[in-house]
């Protein structure tokens, strides 16, 4: 079974407004180590008016839906709503017939779509603190914000711009100098390696 590392994030511009459109974006970086090098692909989508929570679940639907075969997935997101929802809340909702104690389940349509995709894979959900120095999390945040601003999307995974983005961050801001983007999983001096 192929091992895939997924880093996903979401964005919603104007969350504070209730009287106007709130464009949102969801993005994912898919990484697979082929034994010699990383193969990285990007995905993103947008919605003209949405919420952060909806786009967090969409990021998982988008990423897991792109996997063509059963995979061993490590899924990292800075959305506790997504990580706790997928790993803790959803199993309880299913046991109660897709109900929760406190009333209707928010975004039930998306959770049910995600459930079918989760069943196809072995997934370890991992919450990462947003904007805390993980370059992959920062990269997918930038992709999600761009998707929301441009209202853009891709239908299939495209070659990733992660390595170019990382180089620009190093040159302009002296960031991520301890991150080794070509090291195999679990190797290198950075604790933020996959």
C-alpha cells in the first residue's frame, strides 16, 4: 500500500461578514516518497460564499478523492474541526444515525461525502498548529488563500510549486533553512519532516 502524506488547509475571506459573500478556498499538498525522491502534487478549489469549516472538510474531500488506490495516509491540517470531526465526532455521529446530542450536524452533506472517502484508506489524522513554522502548512495556506481570492480550482492534481515557494521564502525571509525538502520520510534535522 502506497504511503501518502497530505497537508491541507482552508481559507475564508470575510468570515466576519454576514451581509455579503465570503469567498473561500481549500488546498492540499500530496506527497509520496518513491524510495529515491518525493513526488509532490497540488490541489485546490474555491467557493464564492462559504465558511472556514466547510472548506476544511472540502480540503479533505478534495485530497482523498484524488487518490486512485487504497493508501496509507498521514493527513495533517490545522483545522481542529476537520481533525476532531473525522477522527472522533464522525464515528459517534454514525452510531447515532448521523445525529448529534446538541442538534443537527453542521455540514452534514460534506461529512457524509468524506465518510465514503475515509473508508477507502488507512488514515492517521494529525492536527498541526497553524502559522507555527511548518512549511507545508504555510504553503497550503497560501494556496487556499490564492484560490479564495481568484475563485480558482484545478480538476486533477498538478505538479507542485512547493519547492519553488520554499526557495522564495528562504531567499526573501530567511525562513525554513532547517527544512530538508529532499530527505526521505523521518530523516533530516528538522522535526517538521514527514
